[in-house]
């Protein structure tokens, strides 16, 4: 899906300035989500997260912050970017993406809520189960959403935004929400 996953160095020169910023942000979100999914599935998944372990605690804390940042990323798209796409004939596309945000938001908040409970009150079998299910649900929704946005928005920004608007939004986004703010937990 994302170009970096195809192997080799990232080539983003065909993207607009805002496209590059969003691509970087999507890549960090994807890395986070893959790390989370790997932690709750397979062999790793048989070993419940232990909040008494300093590394696991740090990962859970980083996750709670990153989940808020994902929600904030979606808010930026809805408030600033999607109205411009809509004005340029992308109304159906943005409606679909907003619907997906409406699914992802509650899922992300649910994962964050369980992570916070684990941090505050420890882990047990039921809580671990709940966390695994919620994390998997979030991961599958998020992955298909990122894939869609990469193909239908990030790679097509040139047809939705003029160069000046693209530049202005890229600068604004970098100043207010640098992609590197998203720490990739569970690596
Ligand atoms: Fe996005
Ligand atoms: Fe989005």
C-alpha cells in the first residue's frame, strides 16, 4: 500500500508538499498500528501486556498519546482538507472518508480507554482479551482507511488543490502538527 512498504527508499517527489507531509504522517500511523497489531496477535499475543514492566508501560503511554493524535489527524482532514476536495468534485469520496473517521474515532477511544485502565489498574485475562479485540478492530479499519486515503487523496492532491493552497496547508500542518510528533509505540 504505502510506497515505503514496497521496499527500497521512499520516493515522494511526485507528491505535492502537503501530500508529502500527509504521506509521512500516514506512514507513522501505519507503523504504530502494525506494531500494536503484532503485539496483540500470534505468539506475542499469548503474553499479556504487563504494565509493571517499564518498557510495556512506556509503550502503553505512547499509544494513548498517539491515539489522540490519530483522532486529531482525522479532525484536520475533515475541517481543513476535505471541504477543499469537496469543492473540486470529491464530495462522494469525502463522505466515505468521513464515515470511516466516524468508525475509527470510537474504536481509537475504546483502545485508549482500555490502555488507560491497564496502566491504572493492571492486567487480567478479561482485560487483555478486550484489549486484543479492540486493537485488532482498530487496526483493520485504520489500515483500509490509510490505503484509501493514500490512493484517492495523497496521490491525487494536485487535482484538488492549487499549488499556493497546497503550500500554505503544508506549512500550517508542519507548524501545528509535525508528523514526527507521532511516536511509534510497540517497535
Ligand atoms: Fe489521513
Ligand atoms: Fe482520514
